[in-house]
C-alpha cells in the first residue's frame, strides 16, 4: 500500500445521492482479471454518451476545469451496493486519492482504505458548502492533512474531520492488512487448535 | 448476561483484540466466485503467500456464465478467461470448485445453504455483498472486497471493528399474497438504503418466525440494500429441520448434538440491541419499486411520487432523476405501469419455493403478447432438477416463459441476459440501480408471484386479486 500523509488537489463534484458501485464501474468492465486499468471505465454510463466514446457534457465532472481533479466531493451513502473492489480501483486509476461525503457504505469504505484512498466523512452542511465553493471557484483545491485530520480550503480555512486512528495509521504508514494480521499468526494457530477447526 | 446472536458469534470468533485497533475474527466459511477472486489469488502469488485453509473455502461460477446451452465453451473470451482462472486458482490452492458443469453448481448464495455449507453460528464471508443471505441461518455473514478475500485466503481471518446491533421486529401475520420479498422491501422503504449502515441487523418477531428458510434468505439477502453489515435470524426449529440431511454438515456429530449446538446460538430472551425498529406484518402490501434505488418503493396500490411533496432538496432531485431514468411521470398509479420484460431469478428469489409461487400464478395463463421476454432462471442445478421433477418447467414453458440454466443471469447482466435501453422489467432480483440489468434498462423489483402476474397481464397487478387456475 502507498503511504499517505498529505494530499492536495483539485476537487470535482458528483452531485447525486446513493451513488452505487454499479455507477462507479458498470459490470461489463468486471470481466478482467487485473487490478489496474479501470480508470477509463469510471462512471462510464454517466461520463459517456450512448456510443460509449463521446463525453457527455451534462455530466458535471466532464468539464475541463475538473480534468485534473484528485479529490471527489460526493453525497450521502456513497459507494452503496455491490462489494466490487473494482470501484476504488477505478477511482484510483482515474486519479482520485480522496473522497469526501456525508456518509459511505461500509464495504466501499473498507475497500477504499485497502487501496490507499482516503474516505473523509464530513457533516452534510459542510459538504453542501463545499459544493457551492467548488462550483463558484475554478481550480478549487483542498489540502488534506491526514495526521492532523484537517482540510484546508483555498481561503485558508481549516475544516476538521475524524478518521478512526487504526485506519489512519494504516493509510499513513501504508501498512498492508495481511502483514499486520500475520504478526498474530500464533494466535490464529492457537485459536484453530483450541476450537478444533 | 443475556446476549444477542451477534454478540455470541463475535465473542466465539475473536482471535485477537487490542484496544483501539480492529479485532481479528476467525472465518469458518469462505465462498468465492469468478468475478471478485482472481486479483486476490494474484495478490497471494505476488506476495509469496499460500492459502491457509483451502478446505474452508468453496468456489462456484455464477456471475458470468451463460444460461443457455452449456455444452460449448463460453463464447465471450473475457468471461471464459475469468472462469478458467478460477478453476486454475482453485486447483493450485486445493479449493473445491463447483464449476459450470458441476452438478452442485449454482449461485453462491443458493448453493451454500442448499449443501449445508452454511450453518448456524458460523462466520461466513464472500467477495459479494449478498453474502448477507446466509444470515438466515443465524450465521454472521457479509460481503467483503477483493483485498479482504486475499486476507481471508492468507489468514482465514478478517480484520474488523465490532458493529452496533439493530433489531427489526416484524410482528403479526402476513396477509395472503404478501411475501418475504415484500417484507424486506417494506423495511428498506421504511429505514432507507443507508438506514442499516454500521449495524448488524437481527430480524425477529412472529412474521419472521413464520417464514420458511427460503423466505428468511430473501429477507437477509436484501439486508445489504438497507446498508447493514449483515442480517441475521436466530436459528429455531425451522432452521434445524431445513439443515438435516444436507451433504456438507459435520460428519462426526449426531443430529441431536448438532441441534443442541446450533440452537444455543439463538439470541437470549432478554438480550438488548443498540436500536430497534418495529413493523406490523398485517399492514404490509405487495411492494413494487418505482425508482433506481431499492428504497424507492411503494405498494401495488401506490403511485410514483409527486416531486413537490418531497421536502428535502437532495431527495427531490434524486427522485426527479430516478423518474426521468425510469421514464415515469409523477403520481402515476403503479398498476398503470406496463413492462415488456420479466426476470424470475437471482440469489434473492430463485429457490424452489420462489419458482413454485411464480408457477402457481402462471399456471394455465399465457405470457402477455406485449412481453418481449420472460425468463425463469433457477438458482442452482439442484433447484432446476427439483423444479423439473415437479413439472414447474412445463408450467412455465406452456405459459410462454423461457426456462434456463442456473446462474446470476439478468440480475446483473454480465452474460448475454441483458435488458436493452428503454426496456422495462419486472424483476425478482435485488437491485434496481441505473443500468443494473443493462444500460438504459428499467428495473422494478417485486416478489416472484408479482413478477409472474406482470408477465401474464403485461403490467403490475395486485396478486391479492389474482385468478388462480
Ligand atoms: S444473483 Fe445477482 S445479486 Fe445474487 S450473487 Fe448473483 S449477481 Fe449478485
């Protein structure tokens, strides 16, 4: 896993409730057996017109000003539905390093952590305000400081957030969960022996 | 102290816990399928790790496989490669794989219970969100991502934070014509698609107790649609009776011993939950979704929403875009909505009782001329055989339905069973997301009986006034 402490980047808005992983990456792109190369399929049915090639100008994220975005601003219950890890793979491959939303679906949240994408939960009112600010200012950037658990807006305002300390440590140190668990391998063995499994 | 079932299972599976960190819990049963496992095996190989307990993992092929003639290789090269990869990975690791032609093959959440691989008190995971289905047996079962699949393969454990618990109690008796699918859709309509986020739900109450195991699986299956980590039902007599004689039960224990062990997992009578929700079964009507999220649901007597009546601006916009996508106006009675496709299948509703219900409605009727396709896709080879032994396939065929080979099929449309843009489908599956059954396709979630009735009349029809032949 990559180590993540500070992130800075352009913010792109995705104004929809309950964005499900079928929207993040539609099923026709789940047939590959690799972990990489999913970025071009991100939000495929929204990003492109029916021909699957022409960018749809009605999809806000397609605007030139968001082209280099690396922080996604989203709404409630982001990432609901299927457990497909292809969703964070696609976000990552497209260039997103963090997602900001009032709430996330559980499995998606875990999948983000396992792929070094920072999921930031903020109150709904803060998210709404960020939507307004992002739309009002071209090139709107945020700085995310993971150890300090703050976002800094272009005006210098600091917004606090909280991320579980264990998950934060994992992101900061780039610890892979399997490696962490295997430090307790003796306990797994002891459990198996005690339970006869 | 009185404990609920989640607390009991959690405690019994705790391998290691440190304050402030996620706990390590042991996983008794791991299911894998072709779509979410290849990268996990690849990850193991890259890290030079082995599958720790291959005999605790079982694989099936379900998402990608054709439901038509299977005597020839899968035509789609990528789908074929995924299936071949699964087969090769299982062979290398020593994992049992129920391949496409295996007599025990079927949708992962259908075959686990059917084979007795799913048992009360177990922890069960699969790289698939509908793993919650197995909770019907009083197992703690949930979906995980591919990195976690790799974690389970390598360690037979999962790193997890303890969840909060929610009781959803359904009191009273279900009216005739109202099914477990309607219960769970009504629950999602009530608590919302994020209503269960962070919780493990236990379903309790008279109406839940009265459900068969298959009905309970339908309820637990869709727990994930309410955002919950898992859904559970405490094991009882119905559970134990269902399990006896299943092929993969422990061989070294008598039925009595197993019964005693399994029954002990049930929640204690005066246990508590972090929160509770109560519904009255008598007030539940047959449900139909109108939008693009399972929470956008109403009864067969209901109408699509009127936007001006929705107070919250985000909700209103979301309803508006759903109506646009669905090609529906505001305030339209559900019974006036016509469909041109019908899908009976998926891990929600493809078991023998579902097919019996649907066949009972279709018997002696004909699929409406306005219906372009009506598919019946059994959940497993065993379900298919059973249905054929009962002559259900003939009932469906005579009515004009297509009778297919088992698999996920049009539930997620990764194979050739796909809606075309603008198609409107009455579906017994679990997700009505945009494009779920095919780009531009419009999905309405219903029970098997309601789907079958829609196939006959060409529109949503109240099953409670059905003319059974
Ligand atoms: S039937 Fe549908 S929901 Fe169930 S496992 Fe298959 S694709 Fe997933």
